[in-house]
């Protein structure tokens, strides 16, 4: 199979779909790989490394899309990339369709086969291709939030871990999944006062077993959200409904009770955000202020550390890319129900139930359209 890897063109996005090591593995399986020139340069991978691994270098994205059977990316395609997708071409990347009706319709119109990293599951109902980037984003959320609390960033002027004789800042983490766990790891390490809210007692017990008294676990059914939000200097939004739009857990009214210069980092922004006042931002212009509260809503947070992120992502994705290339999409998906959960769009139909429900499309079960 001919696999194409275009350069990412989303603002301040420097990750790339395949590393040279991943290319070498695909080539060793008898496949051909096209890499757009300098596509991995900002992540620390130059053309010579890709050529040494067996890839061919393409001068432009058009050559990638024109020639490749399988397109491997990191972020969802932008409008001019959607126009280059061909009928029956396979796209394997993050999509996050539930919050983007325009992209969804664009992909439907291409009659391509679109498989989303973020809805592939494993035998434990976890999301193995989302997890590495959630881990990076969770850790970065505390780093970004601590920076935003500085007065020069229009924050409250607090050091997250406090100082001798000075109380640390209070961090509220919404969601105890991969994002929440990694946010708690960094926040607790910085000696902040950490609260984690989740709907699962079992998950909270797991986190408490790991972190002990350095976190305060709270069941969402028992949480006084108004009080928690008003008492927190940094709020991390890390909730997730797989493939679906994030619930709005923080309302605009709650912001009015927050302290001036407090910070919200909405990691769920890829799925529409879990804060009523959230809107996507970029690494170049990451924050804005609503009711004296700093909002950090960068939609591709891991893109800020592209080398770490690309290496972490490829460790998770390469077995699936090899499987697609070796078996073809139909056999690869039909033989693995967990991989089949990644199928979001198939030749003009919507095949992920949460996307169909959120955007008002008819749901076509993936196994039915593949048979």
C-alpha cells in the first residue's frame, strides 16, 4: 500500500503522522511511504532521516493526496485538505467530528473512509490512541495554567505551589480520566491544593490510592460545583464523552463567583469545551478574558511539544497503521471490533453513534456498511 503523510497546516501544529522509525516498520512490511518535504522538521525529523528509513519525499501536499491510498495525519483536515481527499481514500487521524458539523459534511461529500484515532477502543473500553495525547495535554494544562496565573499574563499573580508561609493555589480538575490523572500528577508535584471531581467512585478510589492525601477526590453527584469553582484559582476541564460533545459543566454564571485573575484551562475544547464561555484558541494567541477570568482553550495543546507528542503518538498508532496497510481497511476493521469503533465516516455515511446523535445524521452501524 502507498501511505502518504502530509505536513500539518493547522496553526502552530508541528507534529507529524509518522516518525522515521514508523516509516522503517512500514517499509519492512513491503509498503511505500510518501512524506511531504520538511513535514517533520519542527518535530526534529528531517528529510534525510525519512529517506534513510525508506520514504520518498514529496514536494507538496497535492502529490501526497493524489498518489496515496492511505493518508496518515495528526489533526483533522482543514477545508483545503478536505477538497484533496479522494473517493475510497483512507484517512486515519484525529477528527473530533461531534463539535464540527462543517468538517463532518465535508468528509461525507468526499466519499472517503475516515477512521478517527479518538474513538478506537481496547478490550477495557479505554481509548488507546487518544490516551498518549491526553496524557501530554493533562501535564501541559498545569504548566499552562501556572503560567497564566502570573500577573504578566493577566492572572491573579499566584505561584501555584505557594511559598514558605504562603498557601498554595487551589486547583480543581474536572474529570479523573487520563487528562485528569496527568494534571493531578503535575499539580500535586508542584504542591498545589488539588481537587478531582469524577462521576465514578471506583476511579476516584484508584486516584486516591495513587496520590494519597495530595489530592482531594470528590464524587460529581456530591459536588457543590458553585463552591468548588468559586474557591479555585485554576480549573482544568478534562471531561470526555468518547466521540461526543463535551458537557458544559461550568456555566457563565459560575464565572461571576470566581476570583479576579483565576484561570480556566479547557482541555475538552477539541470536543466543544466543558465551559460555557470556552472558544478555541491557538498557541500564538492562547488566552482571552471573560468576567475577569483568564481562559486558555488551545485546541491542539500537544502541538506545543511536537517531538514528545509525535513520539508518544506513534508508539500507539503504528500497530494500527501497519494493520491497515497489511490487511486493507475492510479486513483490518472487520477482524477487530475495537478498531472498527474508529470508523466515523464511510463513503457518505456516519458510522459513529455519538457523532450522528450530536449532529443530527442517520447512524449507520460500521459492521453493516462494511459487509
